[in-house]
């Protein structure tokens, strides 16, 4: 088997394992939380580091812009996108609180934090989840296999059954594209 086909087989196996794990109930809870928050004028805040930061920005782009439908913009903020805040706060106070500080600024009870961490152990993501919980926000997490240290801070865990970072990220893409599609459909009434 070629290296490419081997990689594709491993990726497909993780997606098949998600089907077998059946995240349907968790995804429905996630969609409902996001729809409820956005419908009531609360923000969806999204954060992650590295590739997950890019995923956070991707999600915000899909929901502020459009996914499949022409419709109004949704109140979604990608916390990794503000370079001035990240670098100023990180320089003065440390990187571990760059997202929790922004949750404090933009979050509110009834809002949602979508936190992305392949390991579930990123200190900056853990701090953001803790801040969101203190503020009465719903915490949805996209993680790898066990959810790591993030799992107990999570209201809704969408975890990809893998320990391979790129495979987990591919699973996350499937999950958040579905989330965007269903949120958009419900908020635009079909």
C-alpha cells in the first residue's frame, strides 16, 4: 500500500470510529446550544492553538460569512484572530491566559465557547474553558480520543477517537462543518 493510501485508510478509520462511537446526541446538544445563544444575541467564541487556531478562524468565517446559504451574519468571534490582543497580553501576562482574557471581554452567560484542542491539555484552552464556565457559558470542546484535562470542564465533548494530531484535525473538520451546516439551516429556517 502506498504511503498516501495508508494515510487515507488511517483517516477513514478514525471517521468510521466516530460513526461507531455515535456522537449524534452530543452534536445535537452542541447545535442547540449554539442556535440558542446566537438567537438570543449571545456570541459564539471559538479558540484553539496552531492548526486548531486556523480551525477556529475557519469556523468563524463560515458563520460570519456564509456556509451554504445567503443569510445574515452570526455573532461569532475567533479568539486567535486578534494578533494585537494575543501578542500584547501574551507578552505582558503570559500565553496561558490569552484566550481566557478574551472570553472575559466578549463572553456572557448564555453564550457558547467552542474550544479546540487535539490533546485536550493545552493550558490556554483549559483557562478559557474555566473562564467560560465561571461566566455561565456553555463549553463545547473538540478534542482527541479521551478529551484530556479538558473533558471535566466540558459541557459537550465531541472527541475524535485517535491520538494522531492530523487525523484528529481531519475529524474536527467533519464535525465542525456539520455543526456549521445545521446551525445555519436552523437559524435561517431550513
